């Protein structure tokens, strides 16, 4: 839940900061999937970088964490893949609302505001 709120907040911040760019792209006729890819691309890169760092730190600390796990080995692929899959699912859900807002950007109001 905490990661979902954090990802939503970061994605919404990115959309607000790039509102003018999104409005100009829409005014020039950019397809909506390109705008969605623009917004989701940065968040996906950030989540991937964090996931790789977390995976490396988790594998590096397996000797210390191994004593706390019961019935699961520290190198169990399911124990490593399940949290990564959950974070990717949460990322998709947290990005959905800001992407929809980005696609509904009022082009004339955005350009007129600048």
C-alpha cells in the first residue's frame, strides 16, 4: 500500500510538471499511446532500477536474513519473484489514474497558461 501511494504521488508529480509538454504533444497530434508511454516510461525505469537494487541487496544480505526465514530458502525463485511481480502490478495500478489525467489535458488551457 505504501509503495502504491508513493508511486501514485511521483507519477502525478511528473504529469503536473510535464503538463505543458503533454499539451503541446497532443496539440501536434501525438497518439494517446505515445503520451501514455511517455508518462509510464519514466516510472517504469525508476521501478526497474529500484527493483534491481532491492534484488541485489536482498541477495547480498541472504546470510543475515536466512536465520529469519522458515520453510523458505534465501535463494528460492518464488520468494524473489513474487514481491517483484506484486510491485509491477502496483506500479501499473498507480500509474493508471495519472496517465488518464495526462490524456485528458485541455490543450488550449495549457498553452494559454504559458
